C-alpha cells in the first residue's frame, strides 16, 4: 500500500514517515519546505511541491491508496497565505483523491476550530468558531471534507490538541529555553485551568489505526488529546521537577497581559499569536470518547509525560538546535522578540 503525506517536511510529517515506514508502507512525501532527508527512513519518495498545484497533486494521488493531508499554513504566516493554502490546498487534495479513487483521505485539522468555548469537555458536535485566520481556514477546510464525504470519498477528520514530542520546537522551544536557564515562567492567569496537550507519538498511532480501521467507522470527525492531564500549573511543575533547577511559575493578570500580547502581536514584536494567548488562561480540553470507542484504543502519554519527553530531547540536542536559523514553523526555534527582553528580568 502506498501512502501520500502532504506537509511531510514538518513536525508531524516526519513522525508519520518514521512510524508508517516501520509498518512497511511505501511513502510518497510532498512539501514546499525542504526535507532534512537524513532524518527520514530509507525508501521514502521525496517531492518538492505545493498542494495548490492541481496537476502535481493529481499525479501523486494517482499512485496512492491513502492520502494523509497534514499540509497547512501556520498561524504566524500571512493571512492570505493561511486562507489560500489551508482552503484551496485542501480542495485540490480532495479533488485529486476523489478523481483517483483513493481509498482513504485523512485530514489533519485542529481543535482551533472550536475557538474559546465555555463548556468542557468539547465534543465533536460543538459549535465551530475559529479564532483568527488559522481557525477560520480550518473550519472551511473541514466543510470541504464534509462535501466530499457526501460524494462518497472516505474522509477522516482528525482534530488534535496541541501536540508535542521530539523535533517539536516553535513556541515550546521558547518555554524550554527559559526552563533550561532556570527562569521563572509567567503564566496568563492563575494556572489553575486545565489545558490538554497530546504526544505526537499518540497522534501518529491513531492515524495508523484509522488507516487500518473499517471504512464505515473511519468516515467521520474525531477529537484526540491526552487522556490524563492536570492544571497548567501542575503540569509545568512536573516539568520543573524533572529539570531540577530554579524555574517556577508565577501568575499574571490575564486581562492586562492579553491586551499587551495583542499589541505586541500587531507590532510584530512577539511570536505569540491570538489563539495561544486567548486560550492560555481558559479550560481547554476535548472529549476523546468517540475516538476511543471507534479505534478501541487510548493515548499512552499524559500531558506531563509528553512535556518531559520533549524537553529531554531538547536538552540532548541543545547545541544543534541553537545552531539553526530561526523560522516560523514547528520544527524551528522562533525569534523571541520582546519576550527575550522580558526574559532578562525573570
């Protein structure tokens, strides 16, 4: 069986490539970003291409039994790119899969489609209210998936919580950098809210199980996140205990800090985008009962275990990570901007 993975040069794409190669699948990988080919298993087919290139996507889908659509413009990208790639790129991939009679289409969406709801846990039938261009684009992409489900294409929509793991940098690299240096970690609000994360290894296994599952069961929408998680404060304290240094959390007034972060974002001097800071002091967790029942499986890693595993990898690869240029994706460190200035006083 051949599997086409879009966005394969990214954090999730790399983990999918490693996991699915172990399961003896032939992989076709495509991305507009360069591949660090030395990190990928042998036998992968690499293609430099844009999911908005209909001709190329048709050609790749023609060779494929399954499409895993993980390509997406991230929240730090320009608004027009986010809307174009996440909506039109998804439309192209669905077209290509449908025309070429692909057996399965797995769309990696996001729990950002729920916005900042007041009722928890969040179920798959909750209202979709995207925050920012990223959340809005993900909602529209899901609606396209629903249209192709009605046409007869088997489409699995996966809504993961923020996932961490080896090779994950981005906003977590900022957190890990501060912890390594023994800095106090400011949190928005009291930190007594429950904020669910997800280990990337659990996400890749769930995707594999959807590939193997009954066609009827796979045709739907599924939340996925850690089954075990505590409050933001407690999960961070578990990480500090592992780090074994002077890092600790301190609370900040949520209203004031959010206003400042909004201003810093508009001035382009902070890497934190709206959905991150708007949800930081709120409960944010989803029900994963539908996924557990369908796959007869549950995630292995808790929030604290996932964070510790990711931080341990960061420490082991610290020199190499710091030698890389900063970027705007999840596998590169982000420029801290004004956060780096405040770090001096922590």
